[in-house]
C-alpha cells in the first residue's frame, strides 16, 4: 500500500510539473470551411483526443501540449499564410490538410521555418513524390497505393470493362486518375474517356455536364476522382441520372463523412479505398486501435473516421519521436522518424527514409446497403472491407520514386 501511495504521489508530482511547464504548441492547418470541412472537423477531434491523452500521461519531455488551429478552406494561399501565423506563435510542428495542393504548399512553407509538416489526407503522389522534401511526412497512403489496391480488385472482379473518369482538376485528381488508369489498363483515353471539373469552385452545372456525358458513354465503370462535398454533389446527380443502377461507381478515396453526407441510399455499392476504418483494428487484431475506437466513440458519440485516425496517429508519432530523440529540434526528429517502424491503430507501419511516405496496408471498401447500416448503434457501419493490399505490395519502391523525381528534374534524395 505504501508503494502504491508513493507511486501515485510521484505520478501526481510529474503531472503537476508538466502542467506548470511552458506548453508545446502543435499547429493544425485544416479545412474548417469549404468542400472538405467534415474531414477537417474529424482531424480536429482526433488531434484533441490524442493531446488530452498525452497530457494525462505527463505531456512530452515534461511539458504539456496545446493545439492551435487555422482554417485553410482548402485553399493553398490561405494555408501558406496560416503556416506563417502558426510559426510566429512558436508551433513545434505542423500537420493537417484534406487537399493535396494545400498540404504541398503548406509543407514547403513550413520547411522555410524549419518546421516538420505531417500531411493527414493528402493522397496525391506529388506530396512525397516530385514535391517531397525533408520536412514533409505523409501519414496516409498515396494515390498509387490506392490505385494498386483498386486495380487488383477491379481487374479480378470486373475485367475488360470500359471506364469513364470525372476528375477534380488539381494535383490529387491528376495523379489519382493517372495511377488508376495504369493499374486498370484504361490508359486509352479514346476508349476510356474522362472530363476534368474545376477545384475548388466547381458548379453543379460542371457535374451535370460531366455526368450526362458519362451516361451517354459505353462505360460500365464510372470513376469519380472527387472528394468531400464535391463527391457528395456528384453522387446526387449520378443517382438522378440513374447511373448508380447501371454502372459500378468507384471513388478512389472514400471517407466515412462522405457516405454520411450523401446517405447510404445514394452511396450503396460504391467502391473505394481507405487507409483505416473503425473496423480495421478488429481485423488486424490491434488492441491499441480498438481502444482508440472505444475512447473516440465514448467521447464524441460517433465512430472515428480515417481523418480522425490520421490526426490522432500523427500527434502520437510526433510525440514518440520527440521522446526517443529527447528533443523538439526538427533535424533530430527527422532522424528519429526515418525508417521507424511501429504499430498503433492497425498492423505494422513504417516511415520510409527515402521519401518520408508512410508505408502501410491499404483496404478496398464497398459501401453497405442502407438496411444493414441502420442496424448499427450509431448508424455508421458504412463499409465492408472487400480486399486489402499488404504494405509489402502497396507502396512504390525506391526505383519507382527515383524515376518520378528524375522526370520532374528533382534531386534523387530529399533536400
């Protein structure tokens, strides 16, 4: 009993010291408004949960953590200004983003301040490819990893089909469409046509025009390279045109919030990929992941999405690197992160040294029927995991990465 009392007193003392120390500021650069705002809100929730948990354990290096956040509205110029503001506040590191254009621009600006930038939802190959640099780490998978997983599934289950692509006209859209065309054998734009829609700022008329053309094509697979509210708007039009009944719709990067916004009636049967869903921890037998699902659900009365899991994981991985390096210095943290392998919310993941891409398993998911969804306690059991691509197969290798860098006239090592 005396030992227990002494231990509790010591722990209370450590916590009190941490609370009295100067807080460490983490800067979240995320979309609080605009077409990706639901994904942004999830990032905020995941980050706050991680920070509260770490502070309960004494903080990082004996100091408590605090979160400072800025709204990007999914606009690169705004995100860059936010980086300057967060750096002026003394942020120790920056993270966030649901637009790859935002993450790329913000990451480059963070580098000028000597700050690490962790990308949350930034799927463009360019983020850790041609635009990669030493200060950028991407937590989610890239477009090529999603395309490999989807390509394998579609080739097996829907071989030799005609495709039609509707794509957001920016870096994520471009690299995602290009990657999926390669992995599905649909590179012939004459046989497998596609249209670009503006990003940001696409109008309903843009989606109406693109989907009307898709309806007049021979395509059996409709690929909507759209995200957030843009995908939701397009899906409603696709439903009105009857495309959800006669085409297999593919949304390469799905999230829980997109299905929730559009509704499972409209989204049922849609195929896509996720780096994580709340069902993954049980599949991968991850006790830590299952605890996260339980804690998040209890706190927010909803399941955590991949957006929330990404922000949560980033805070923990940064904190772990700081503890191992015994430093907040960016150079020391880069060394601690590079080639670091870990398990947190699913199976094993690794921060690769040559490109700072997080190598991990990717899951092919399909939206369930509404009748199945409404049986769930939160009515958020949206996805069936229909396939998975193991980390060893998913990520492009060093030779692929160097070929991409060489083609873009970039150095063959991160600068």
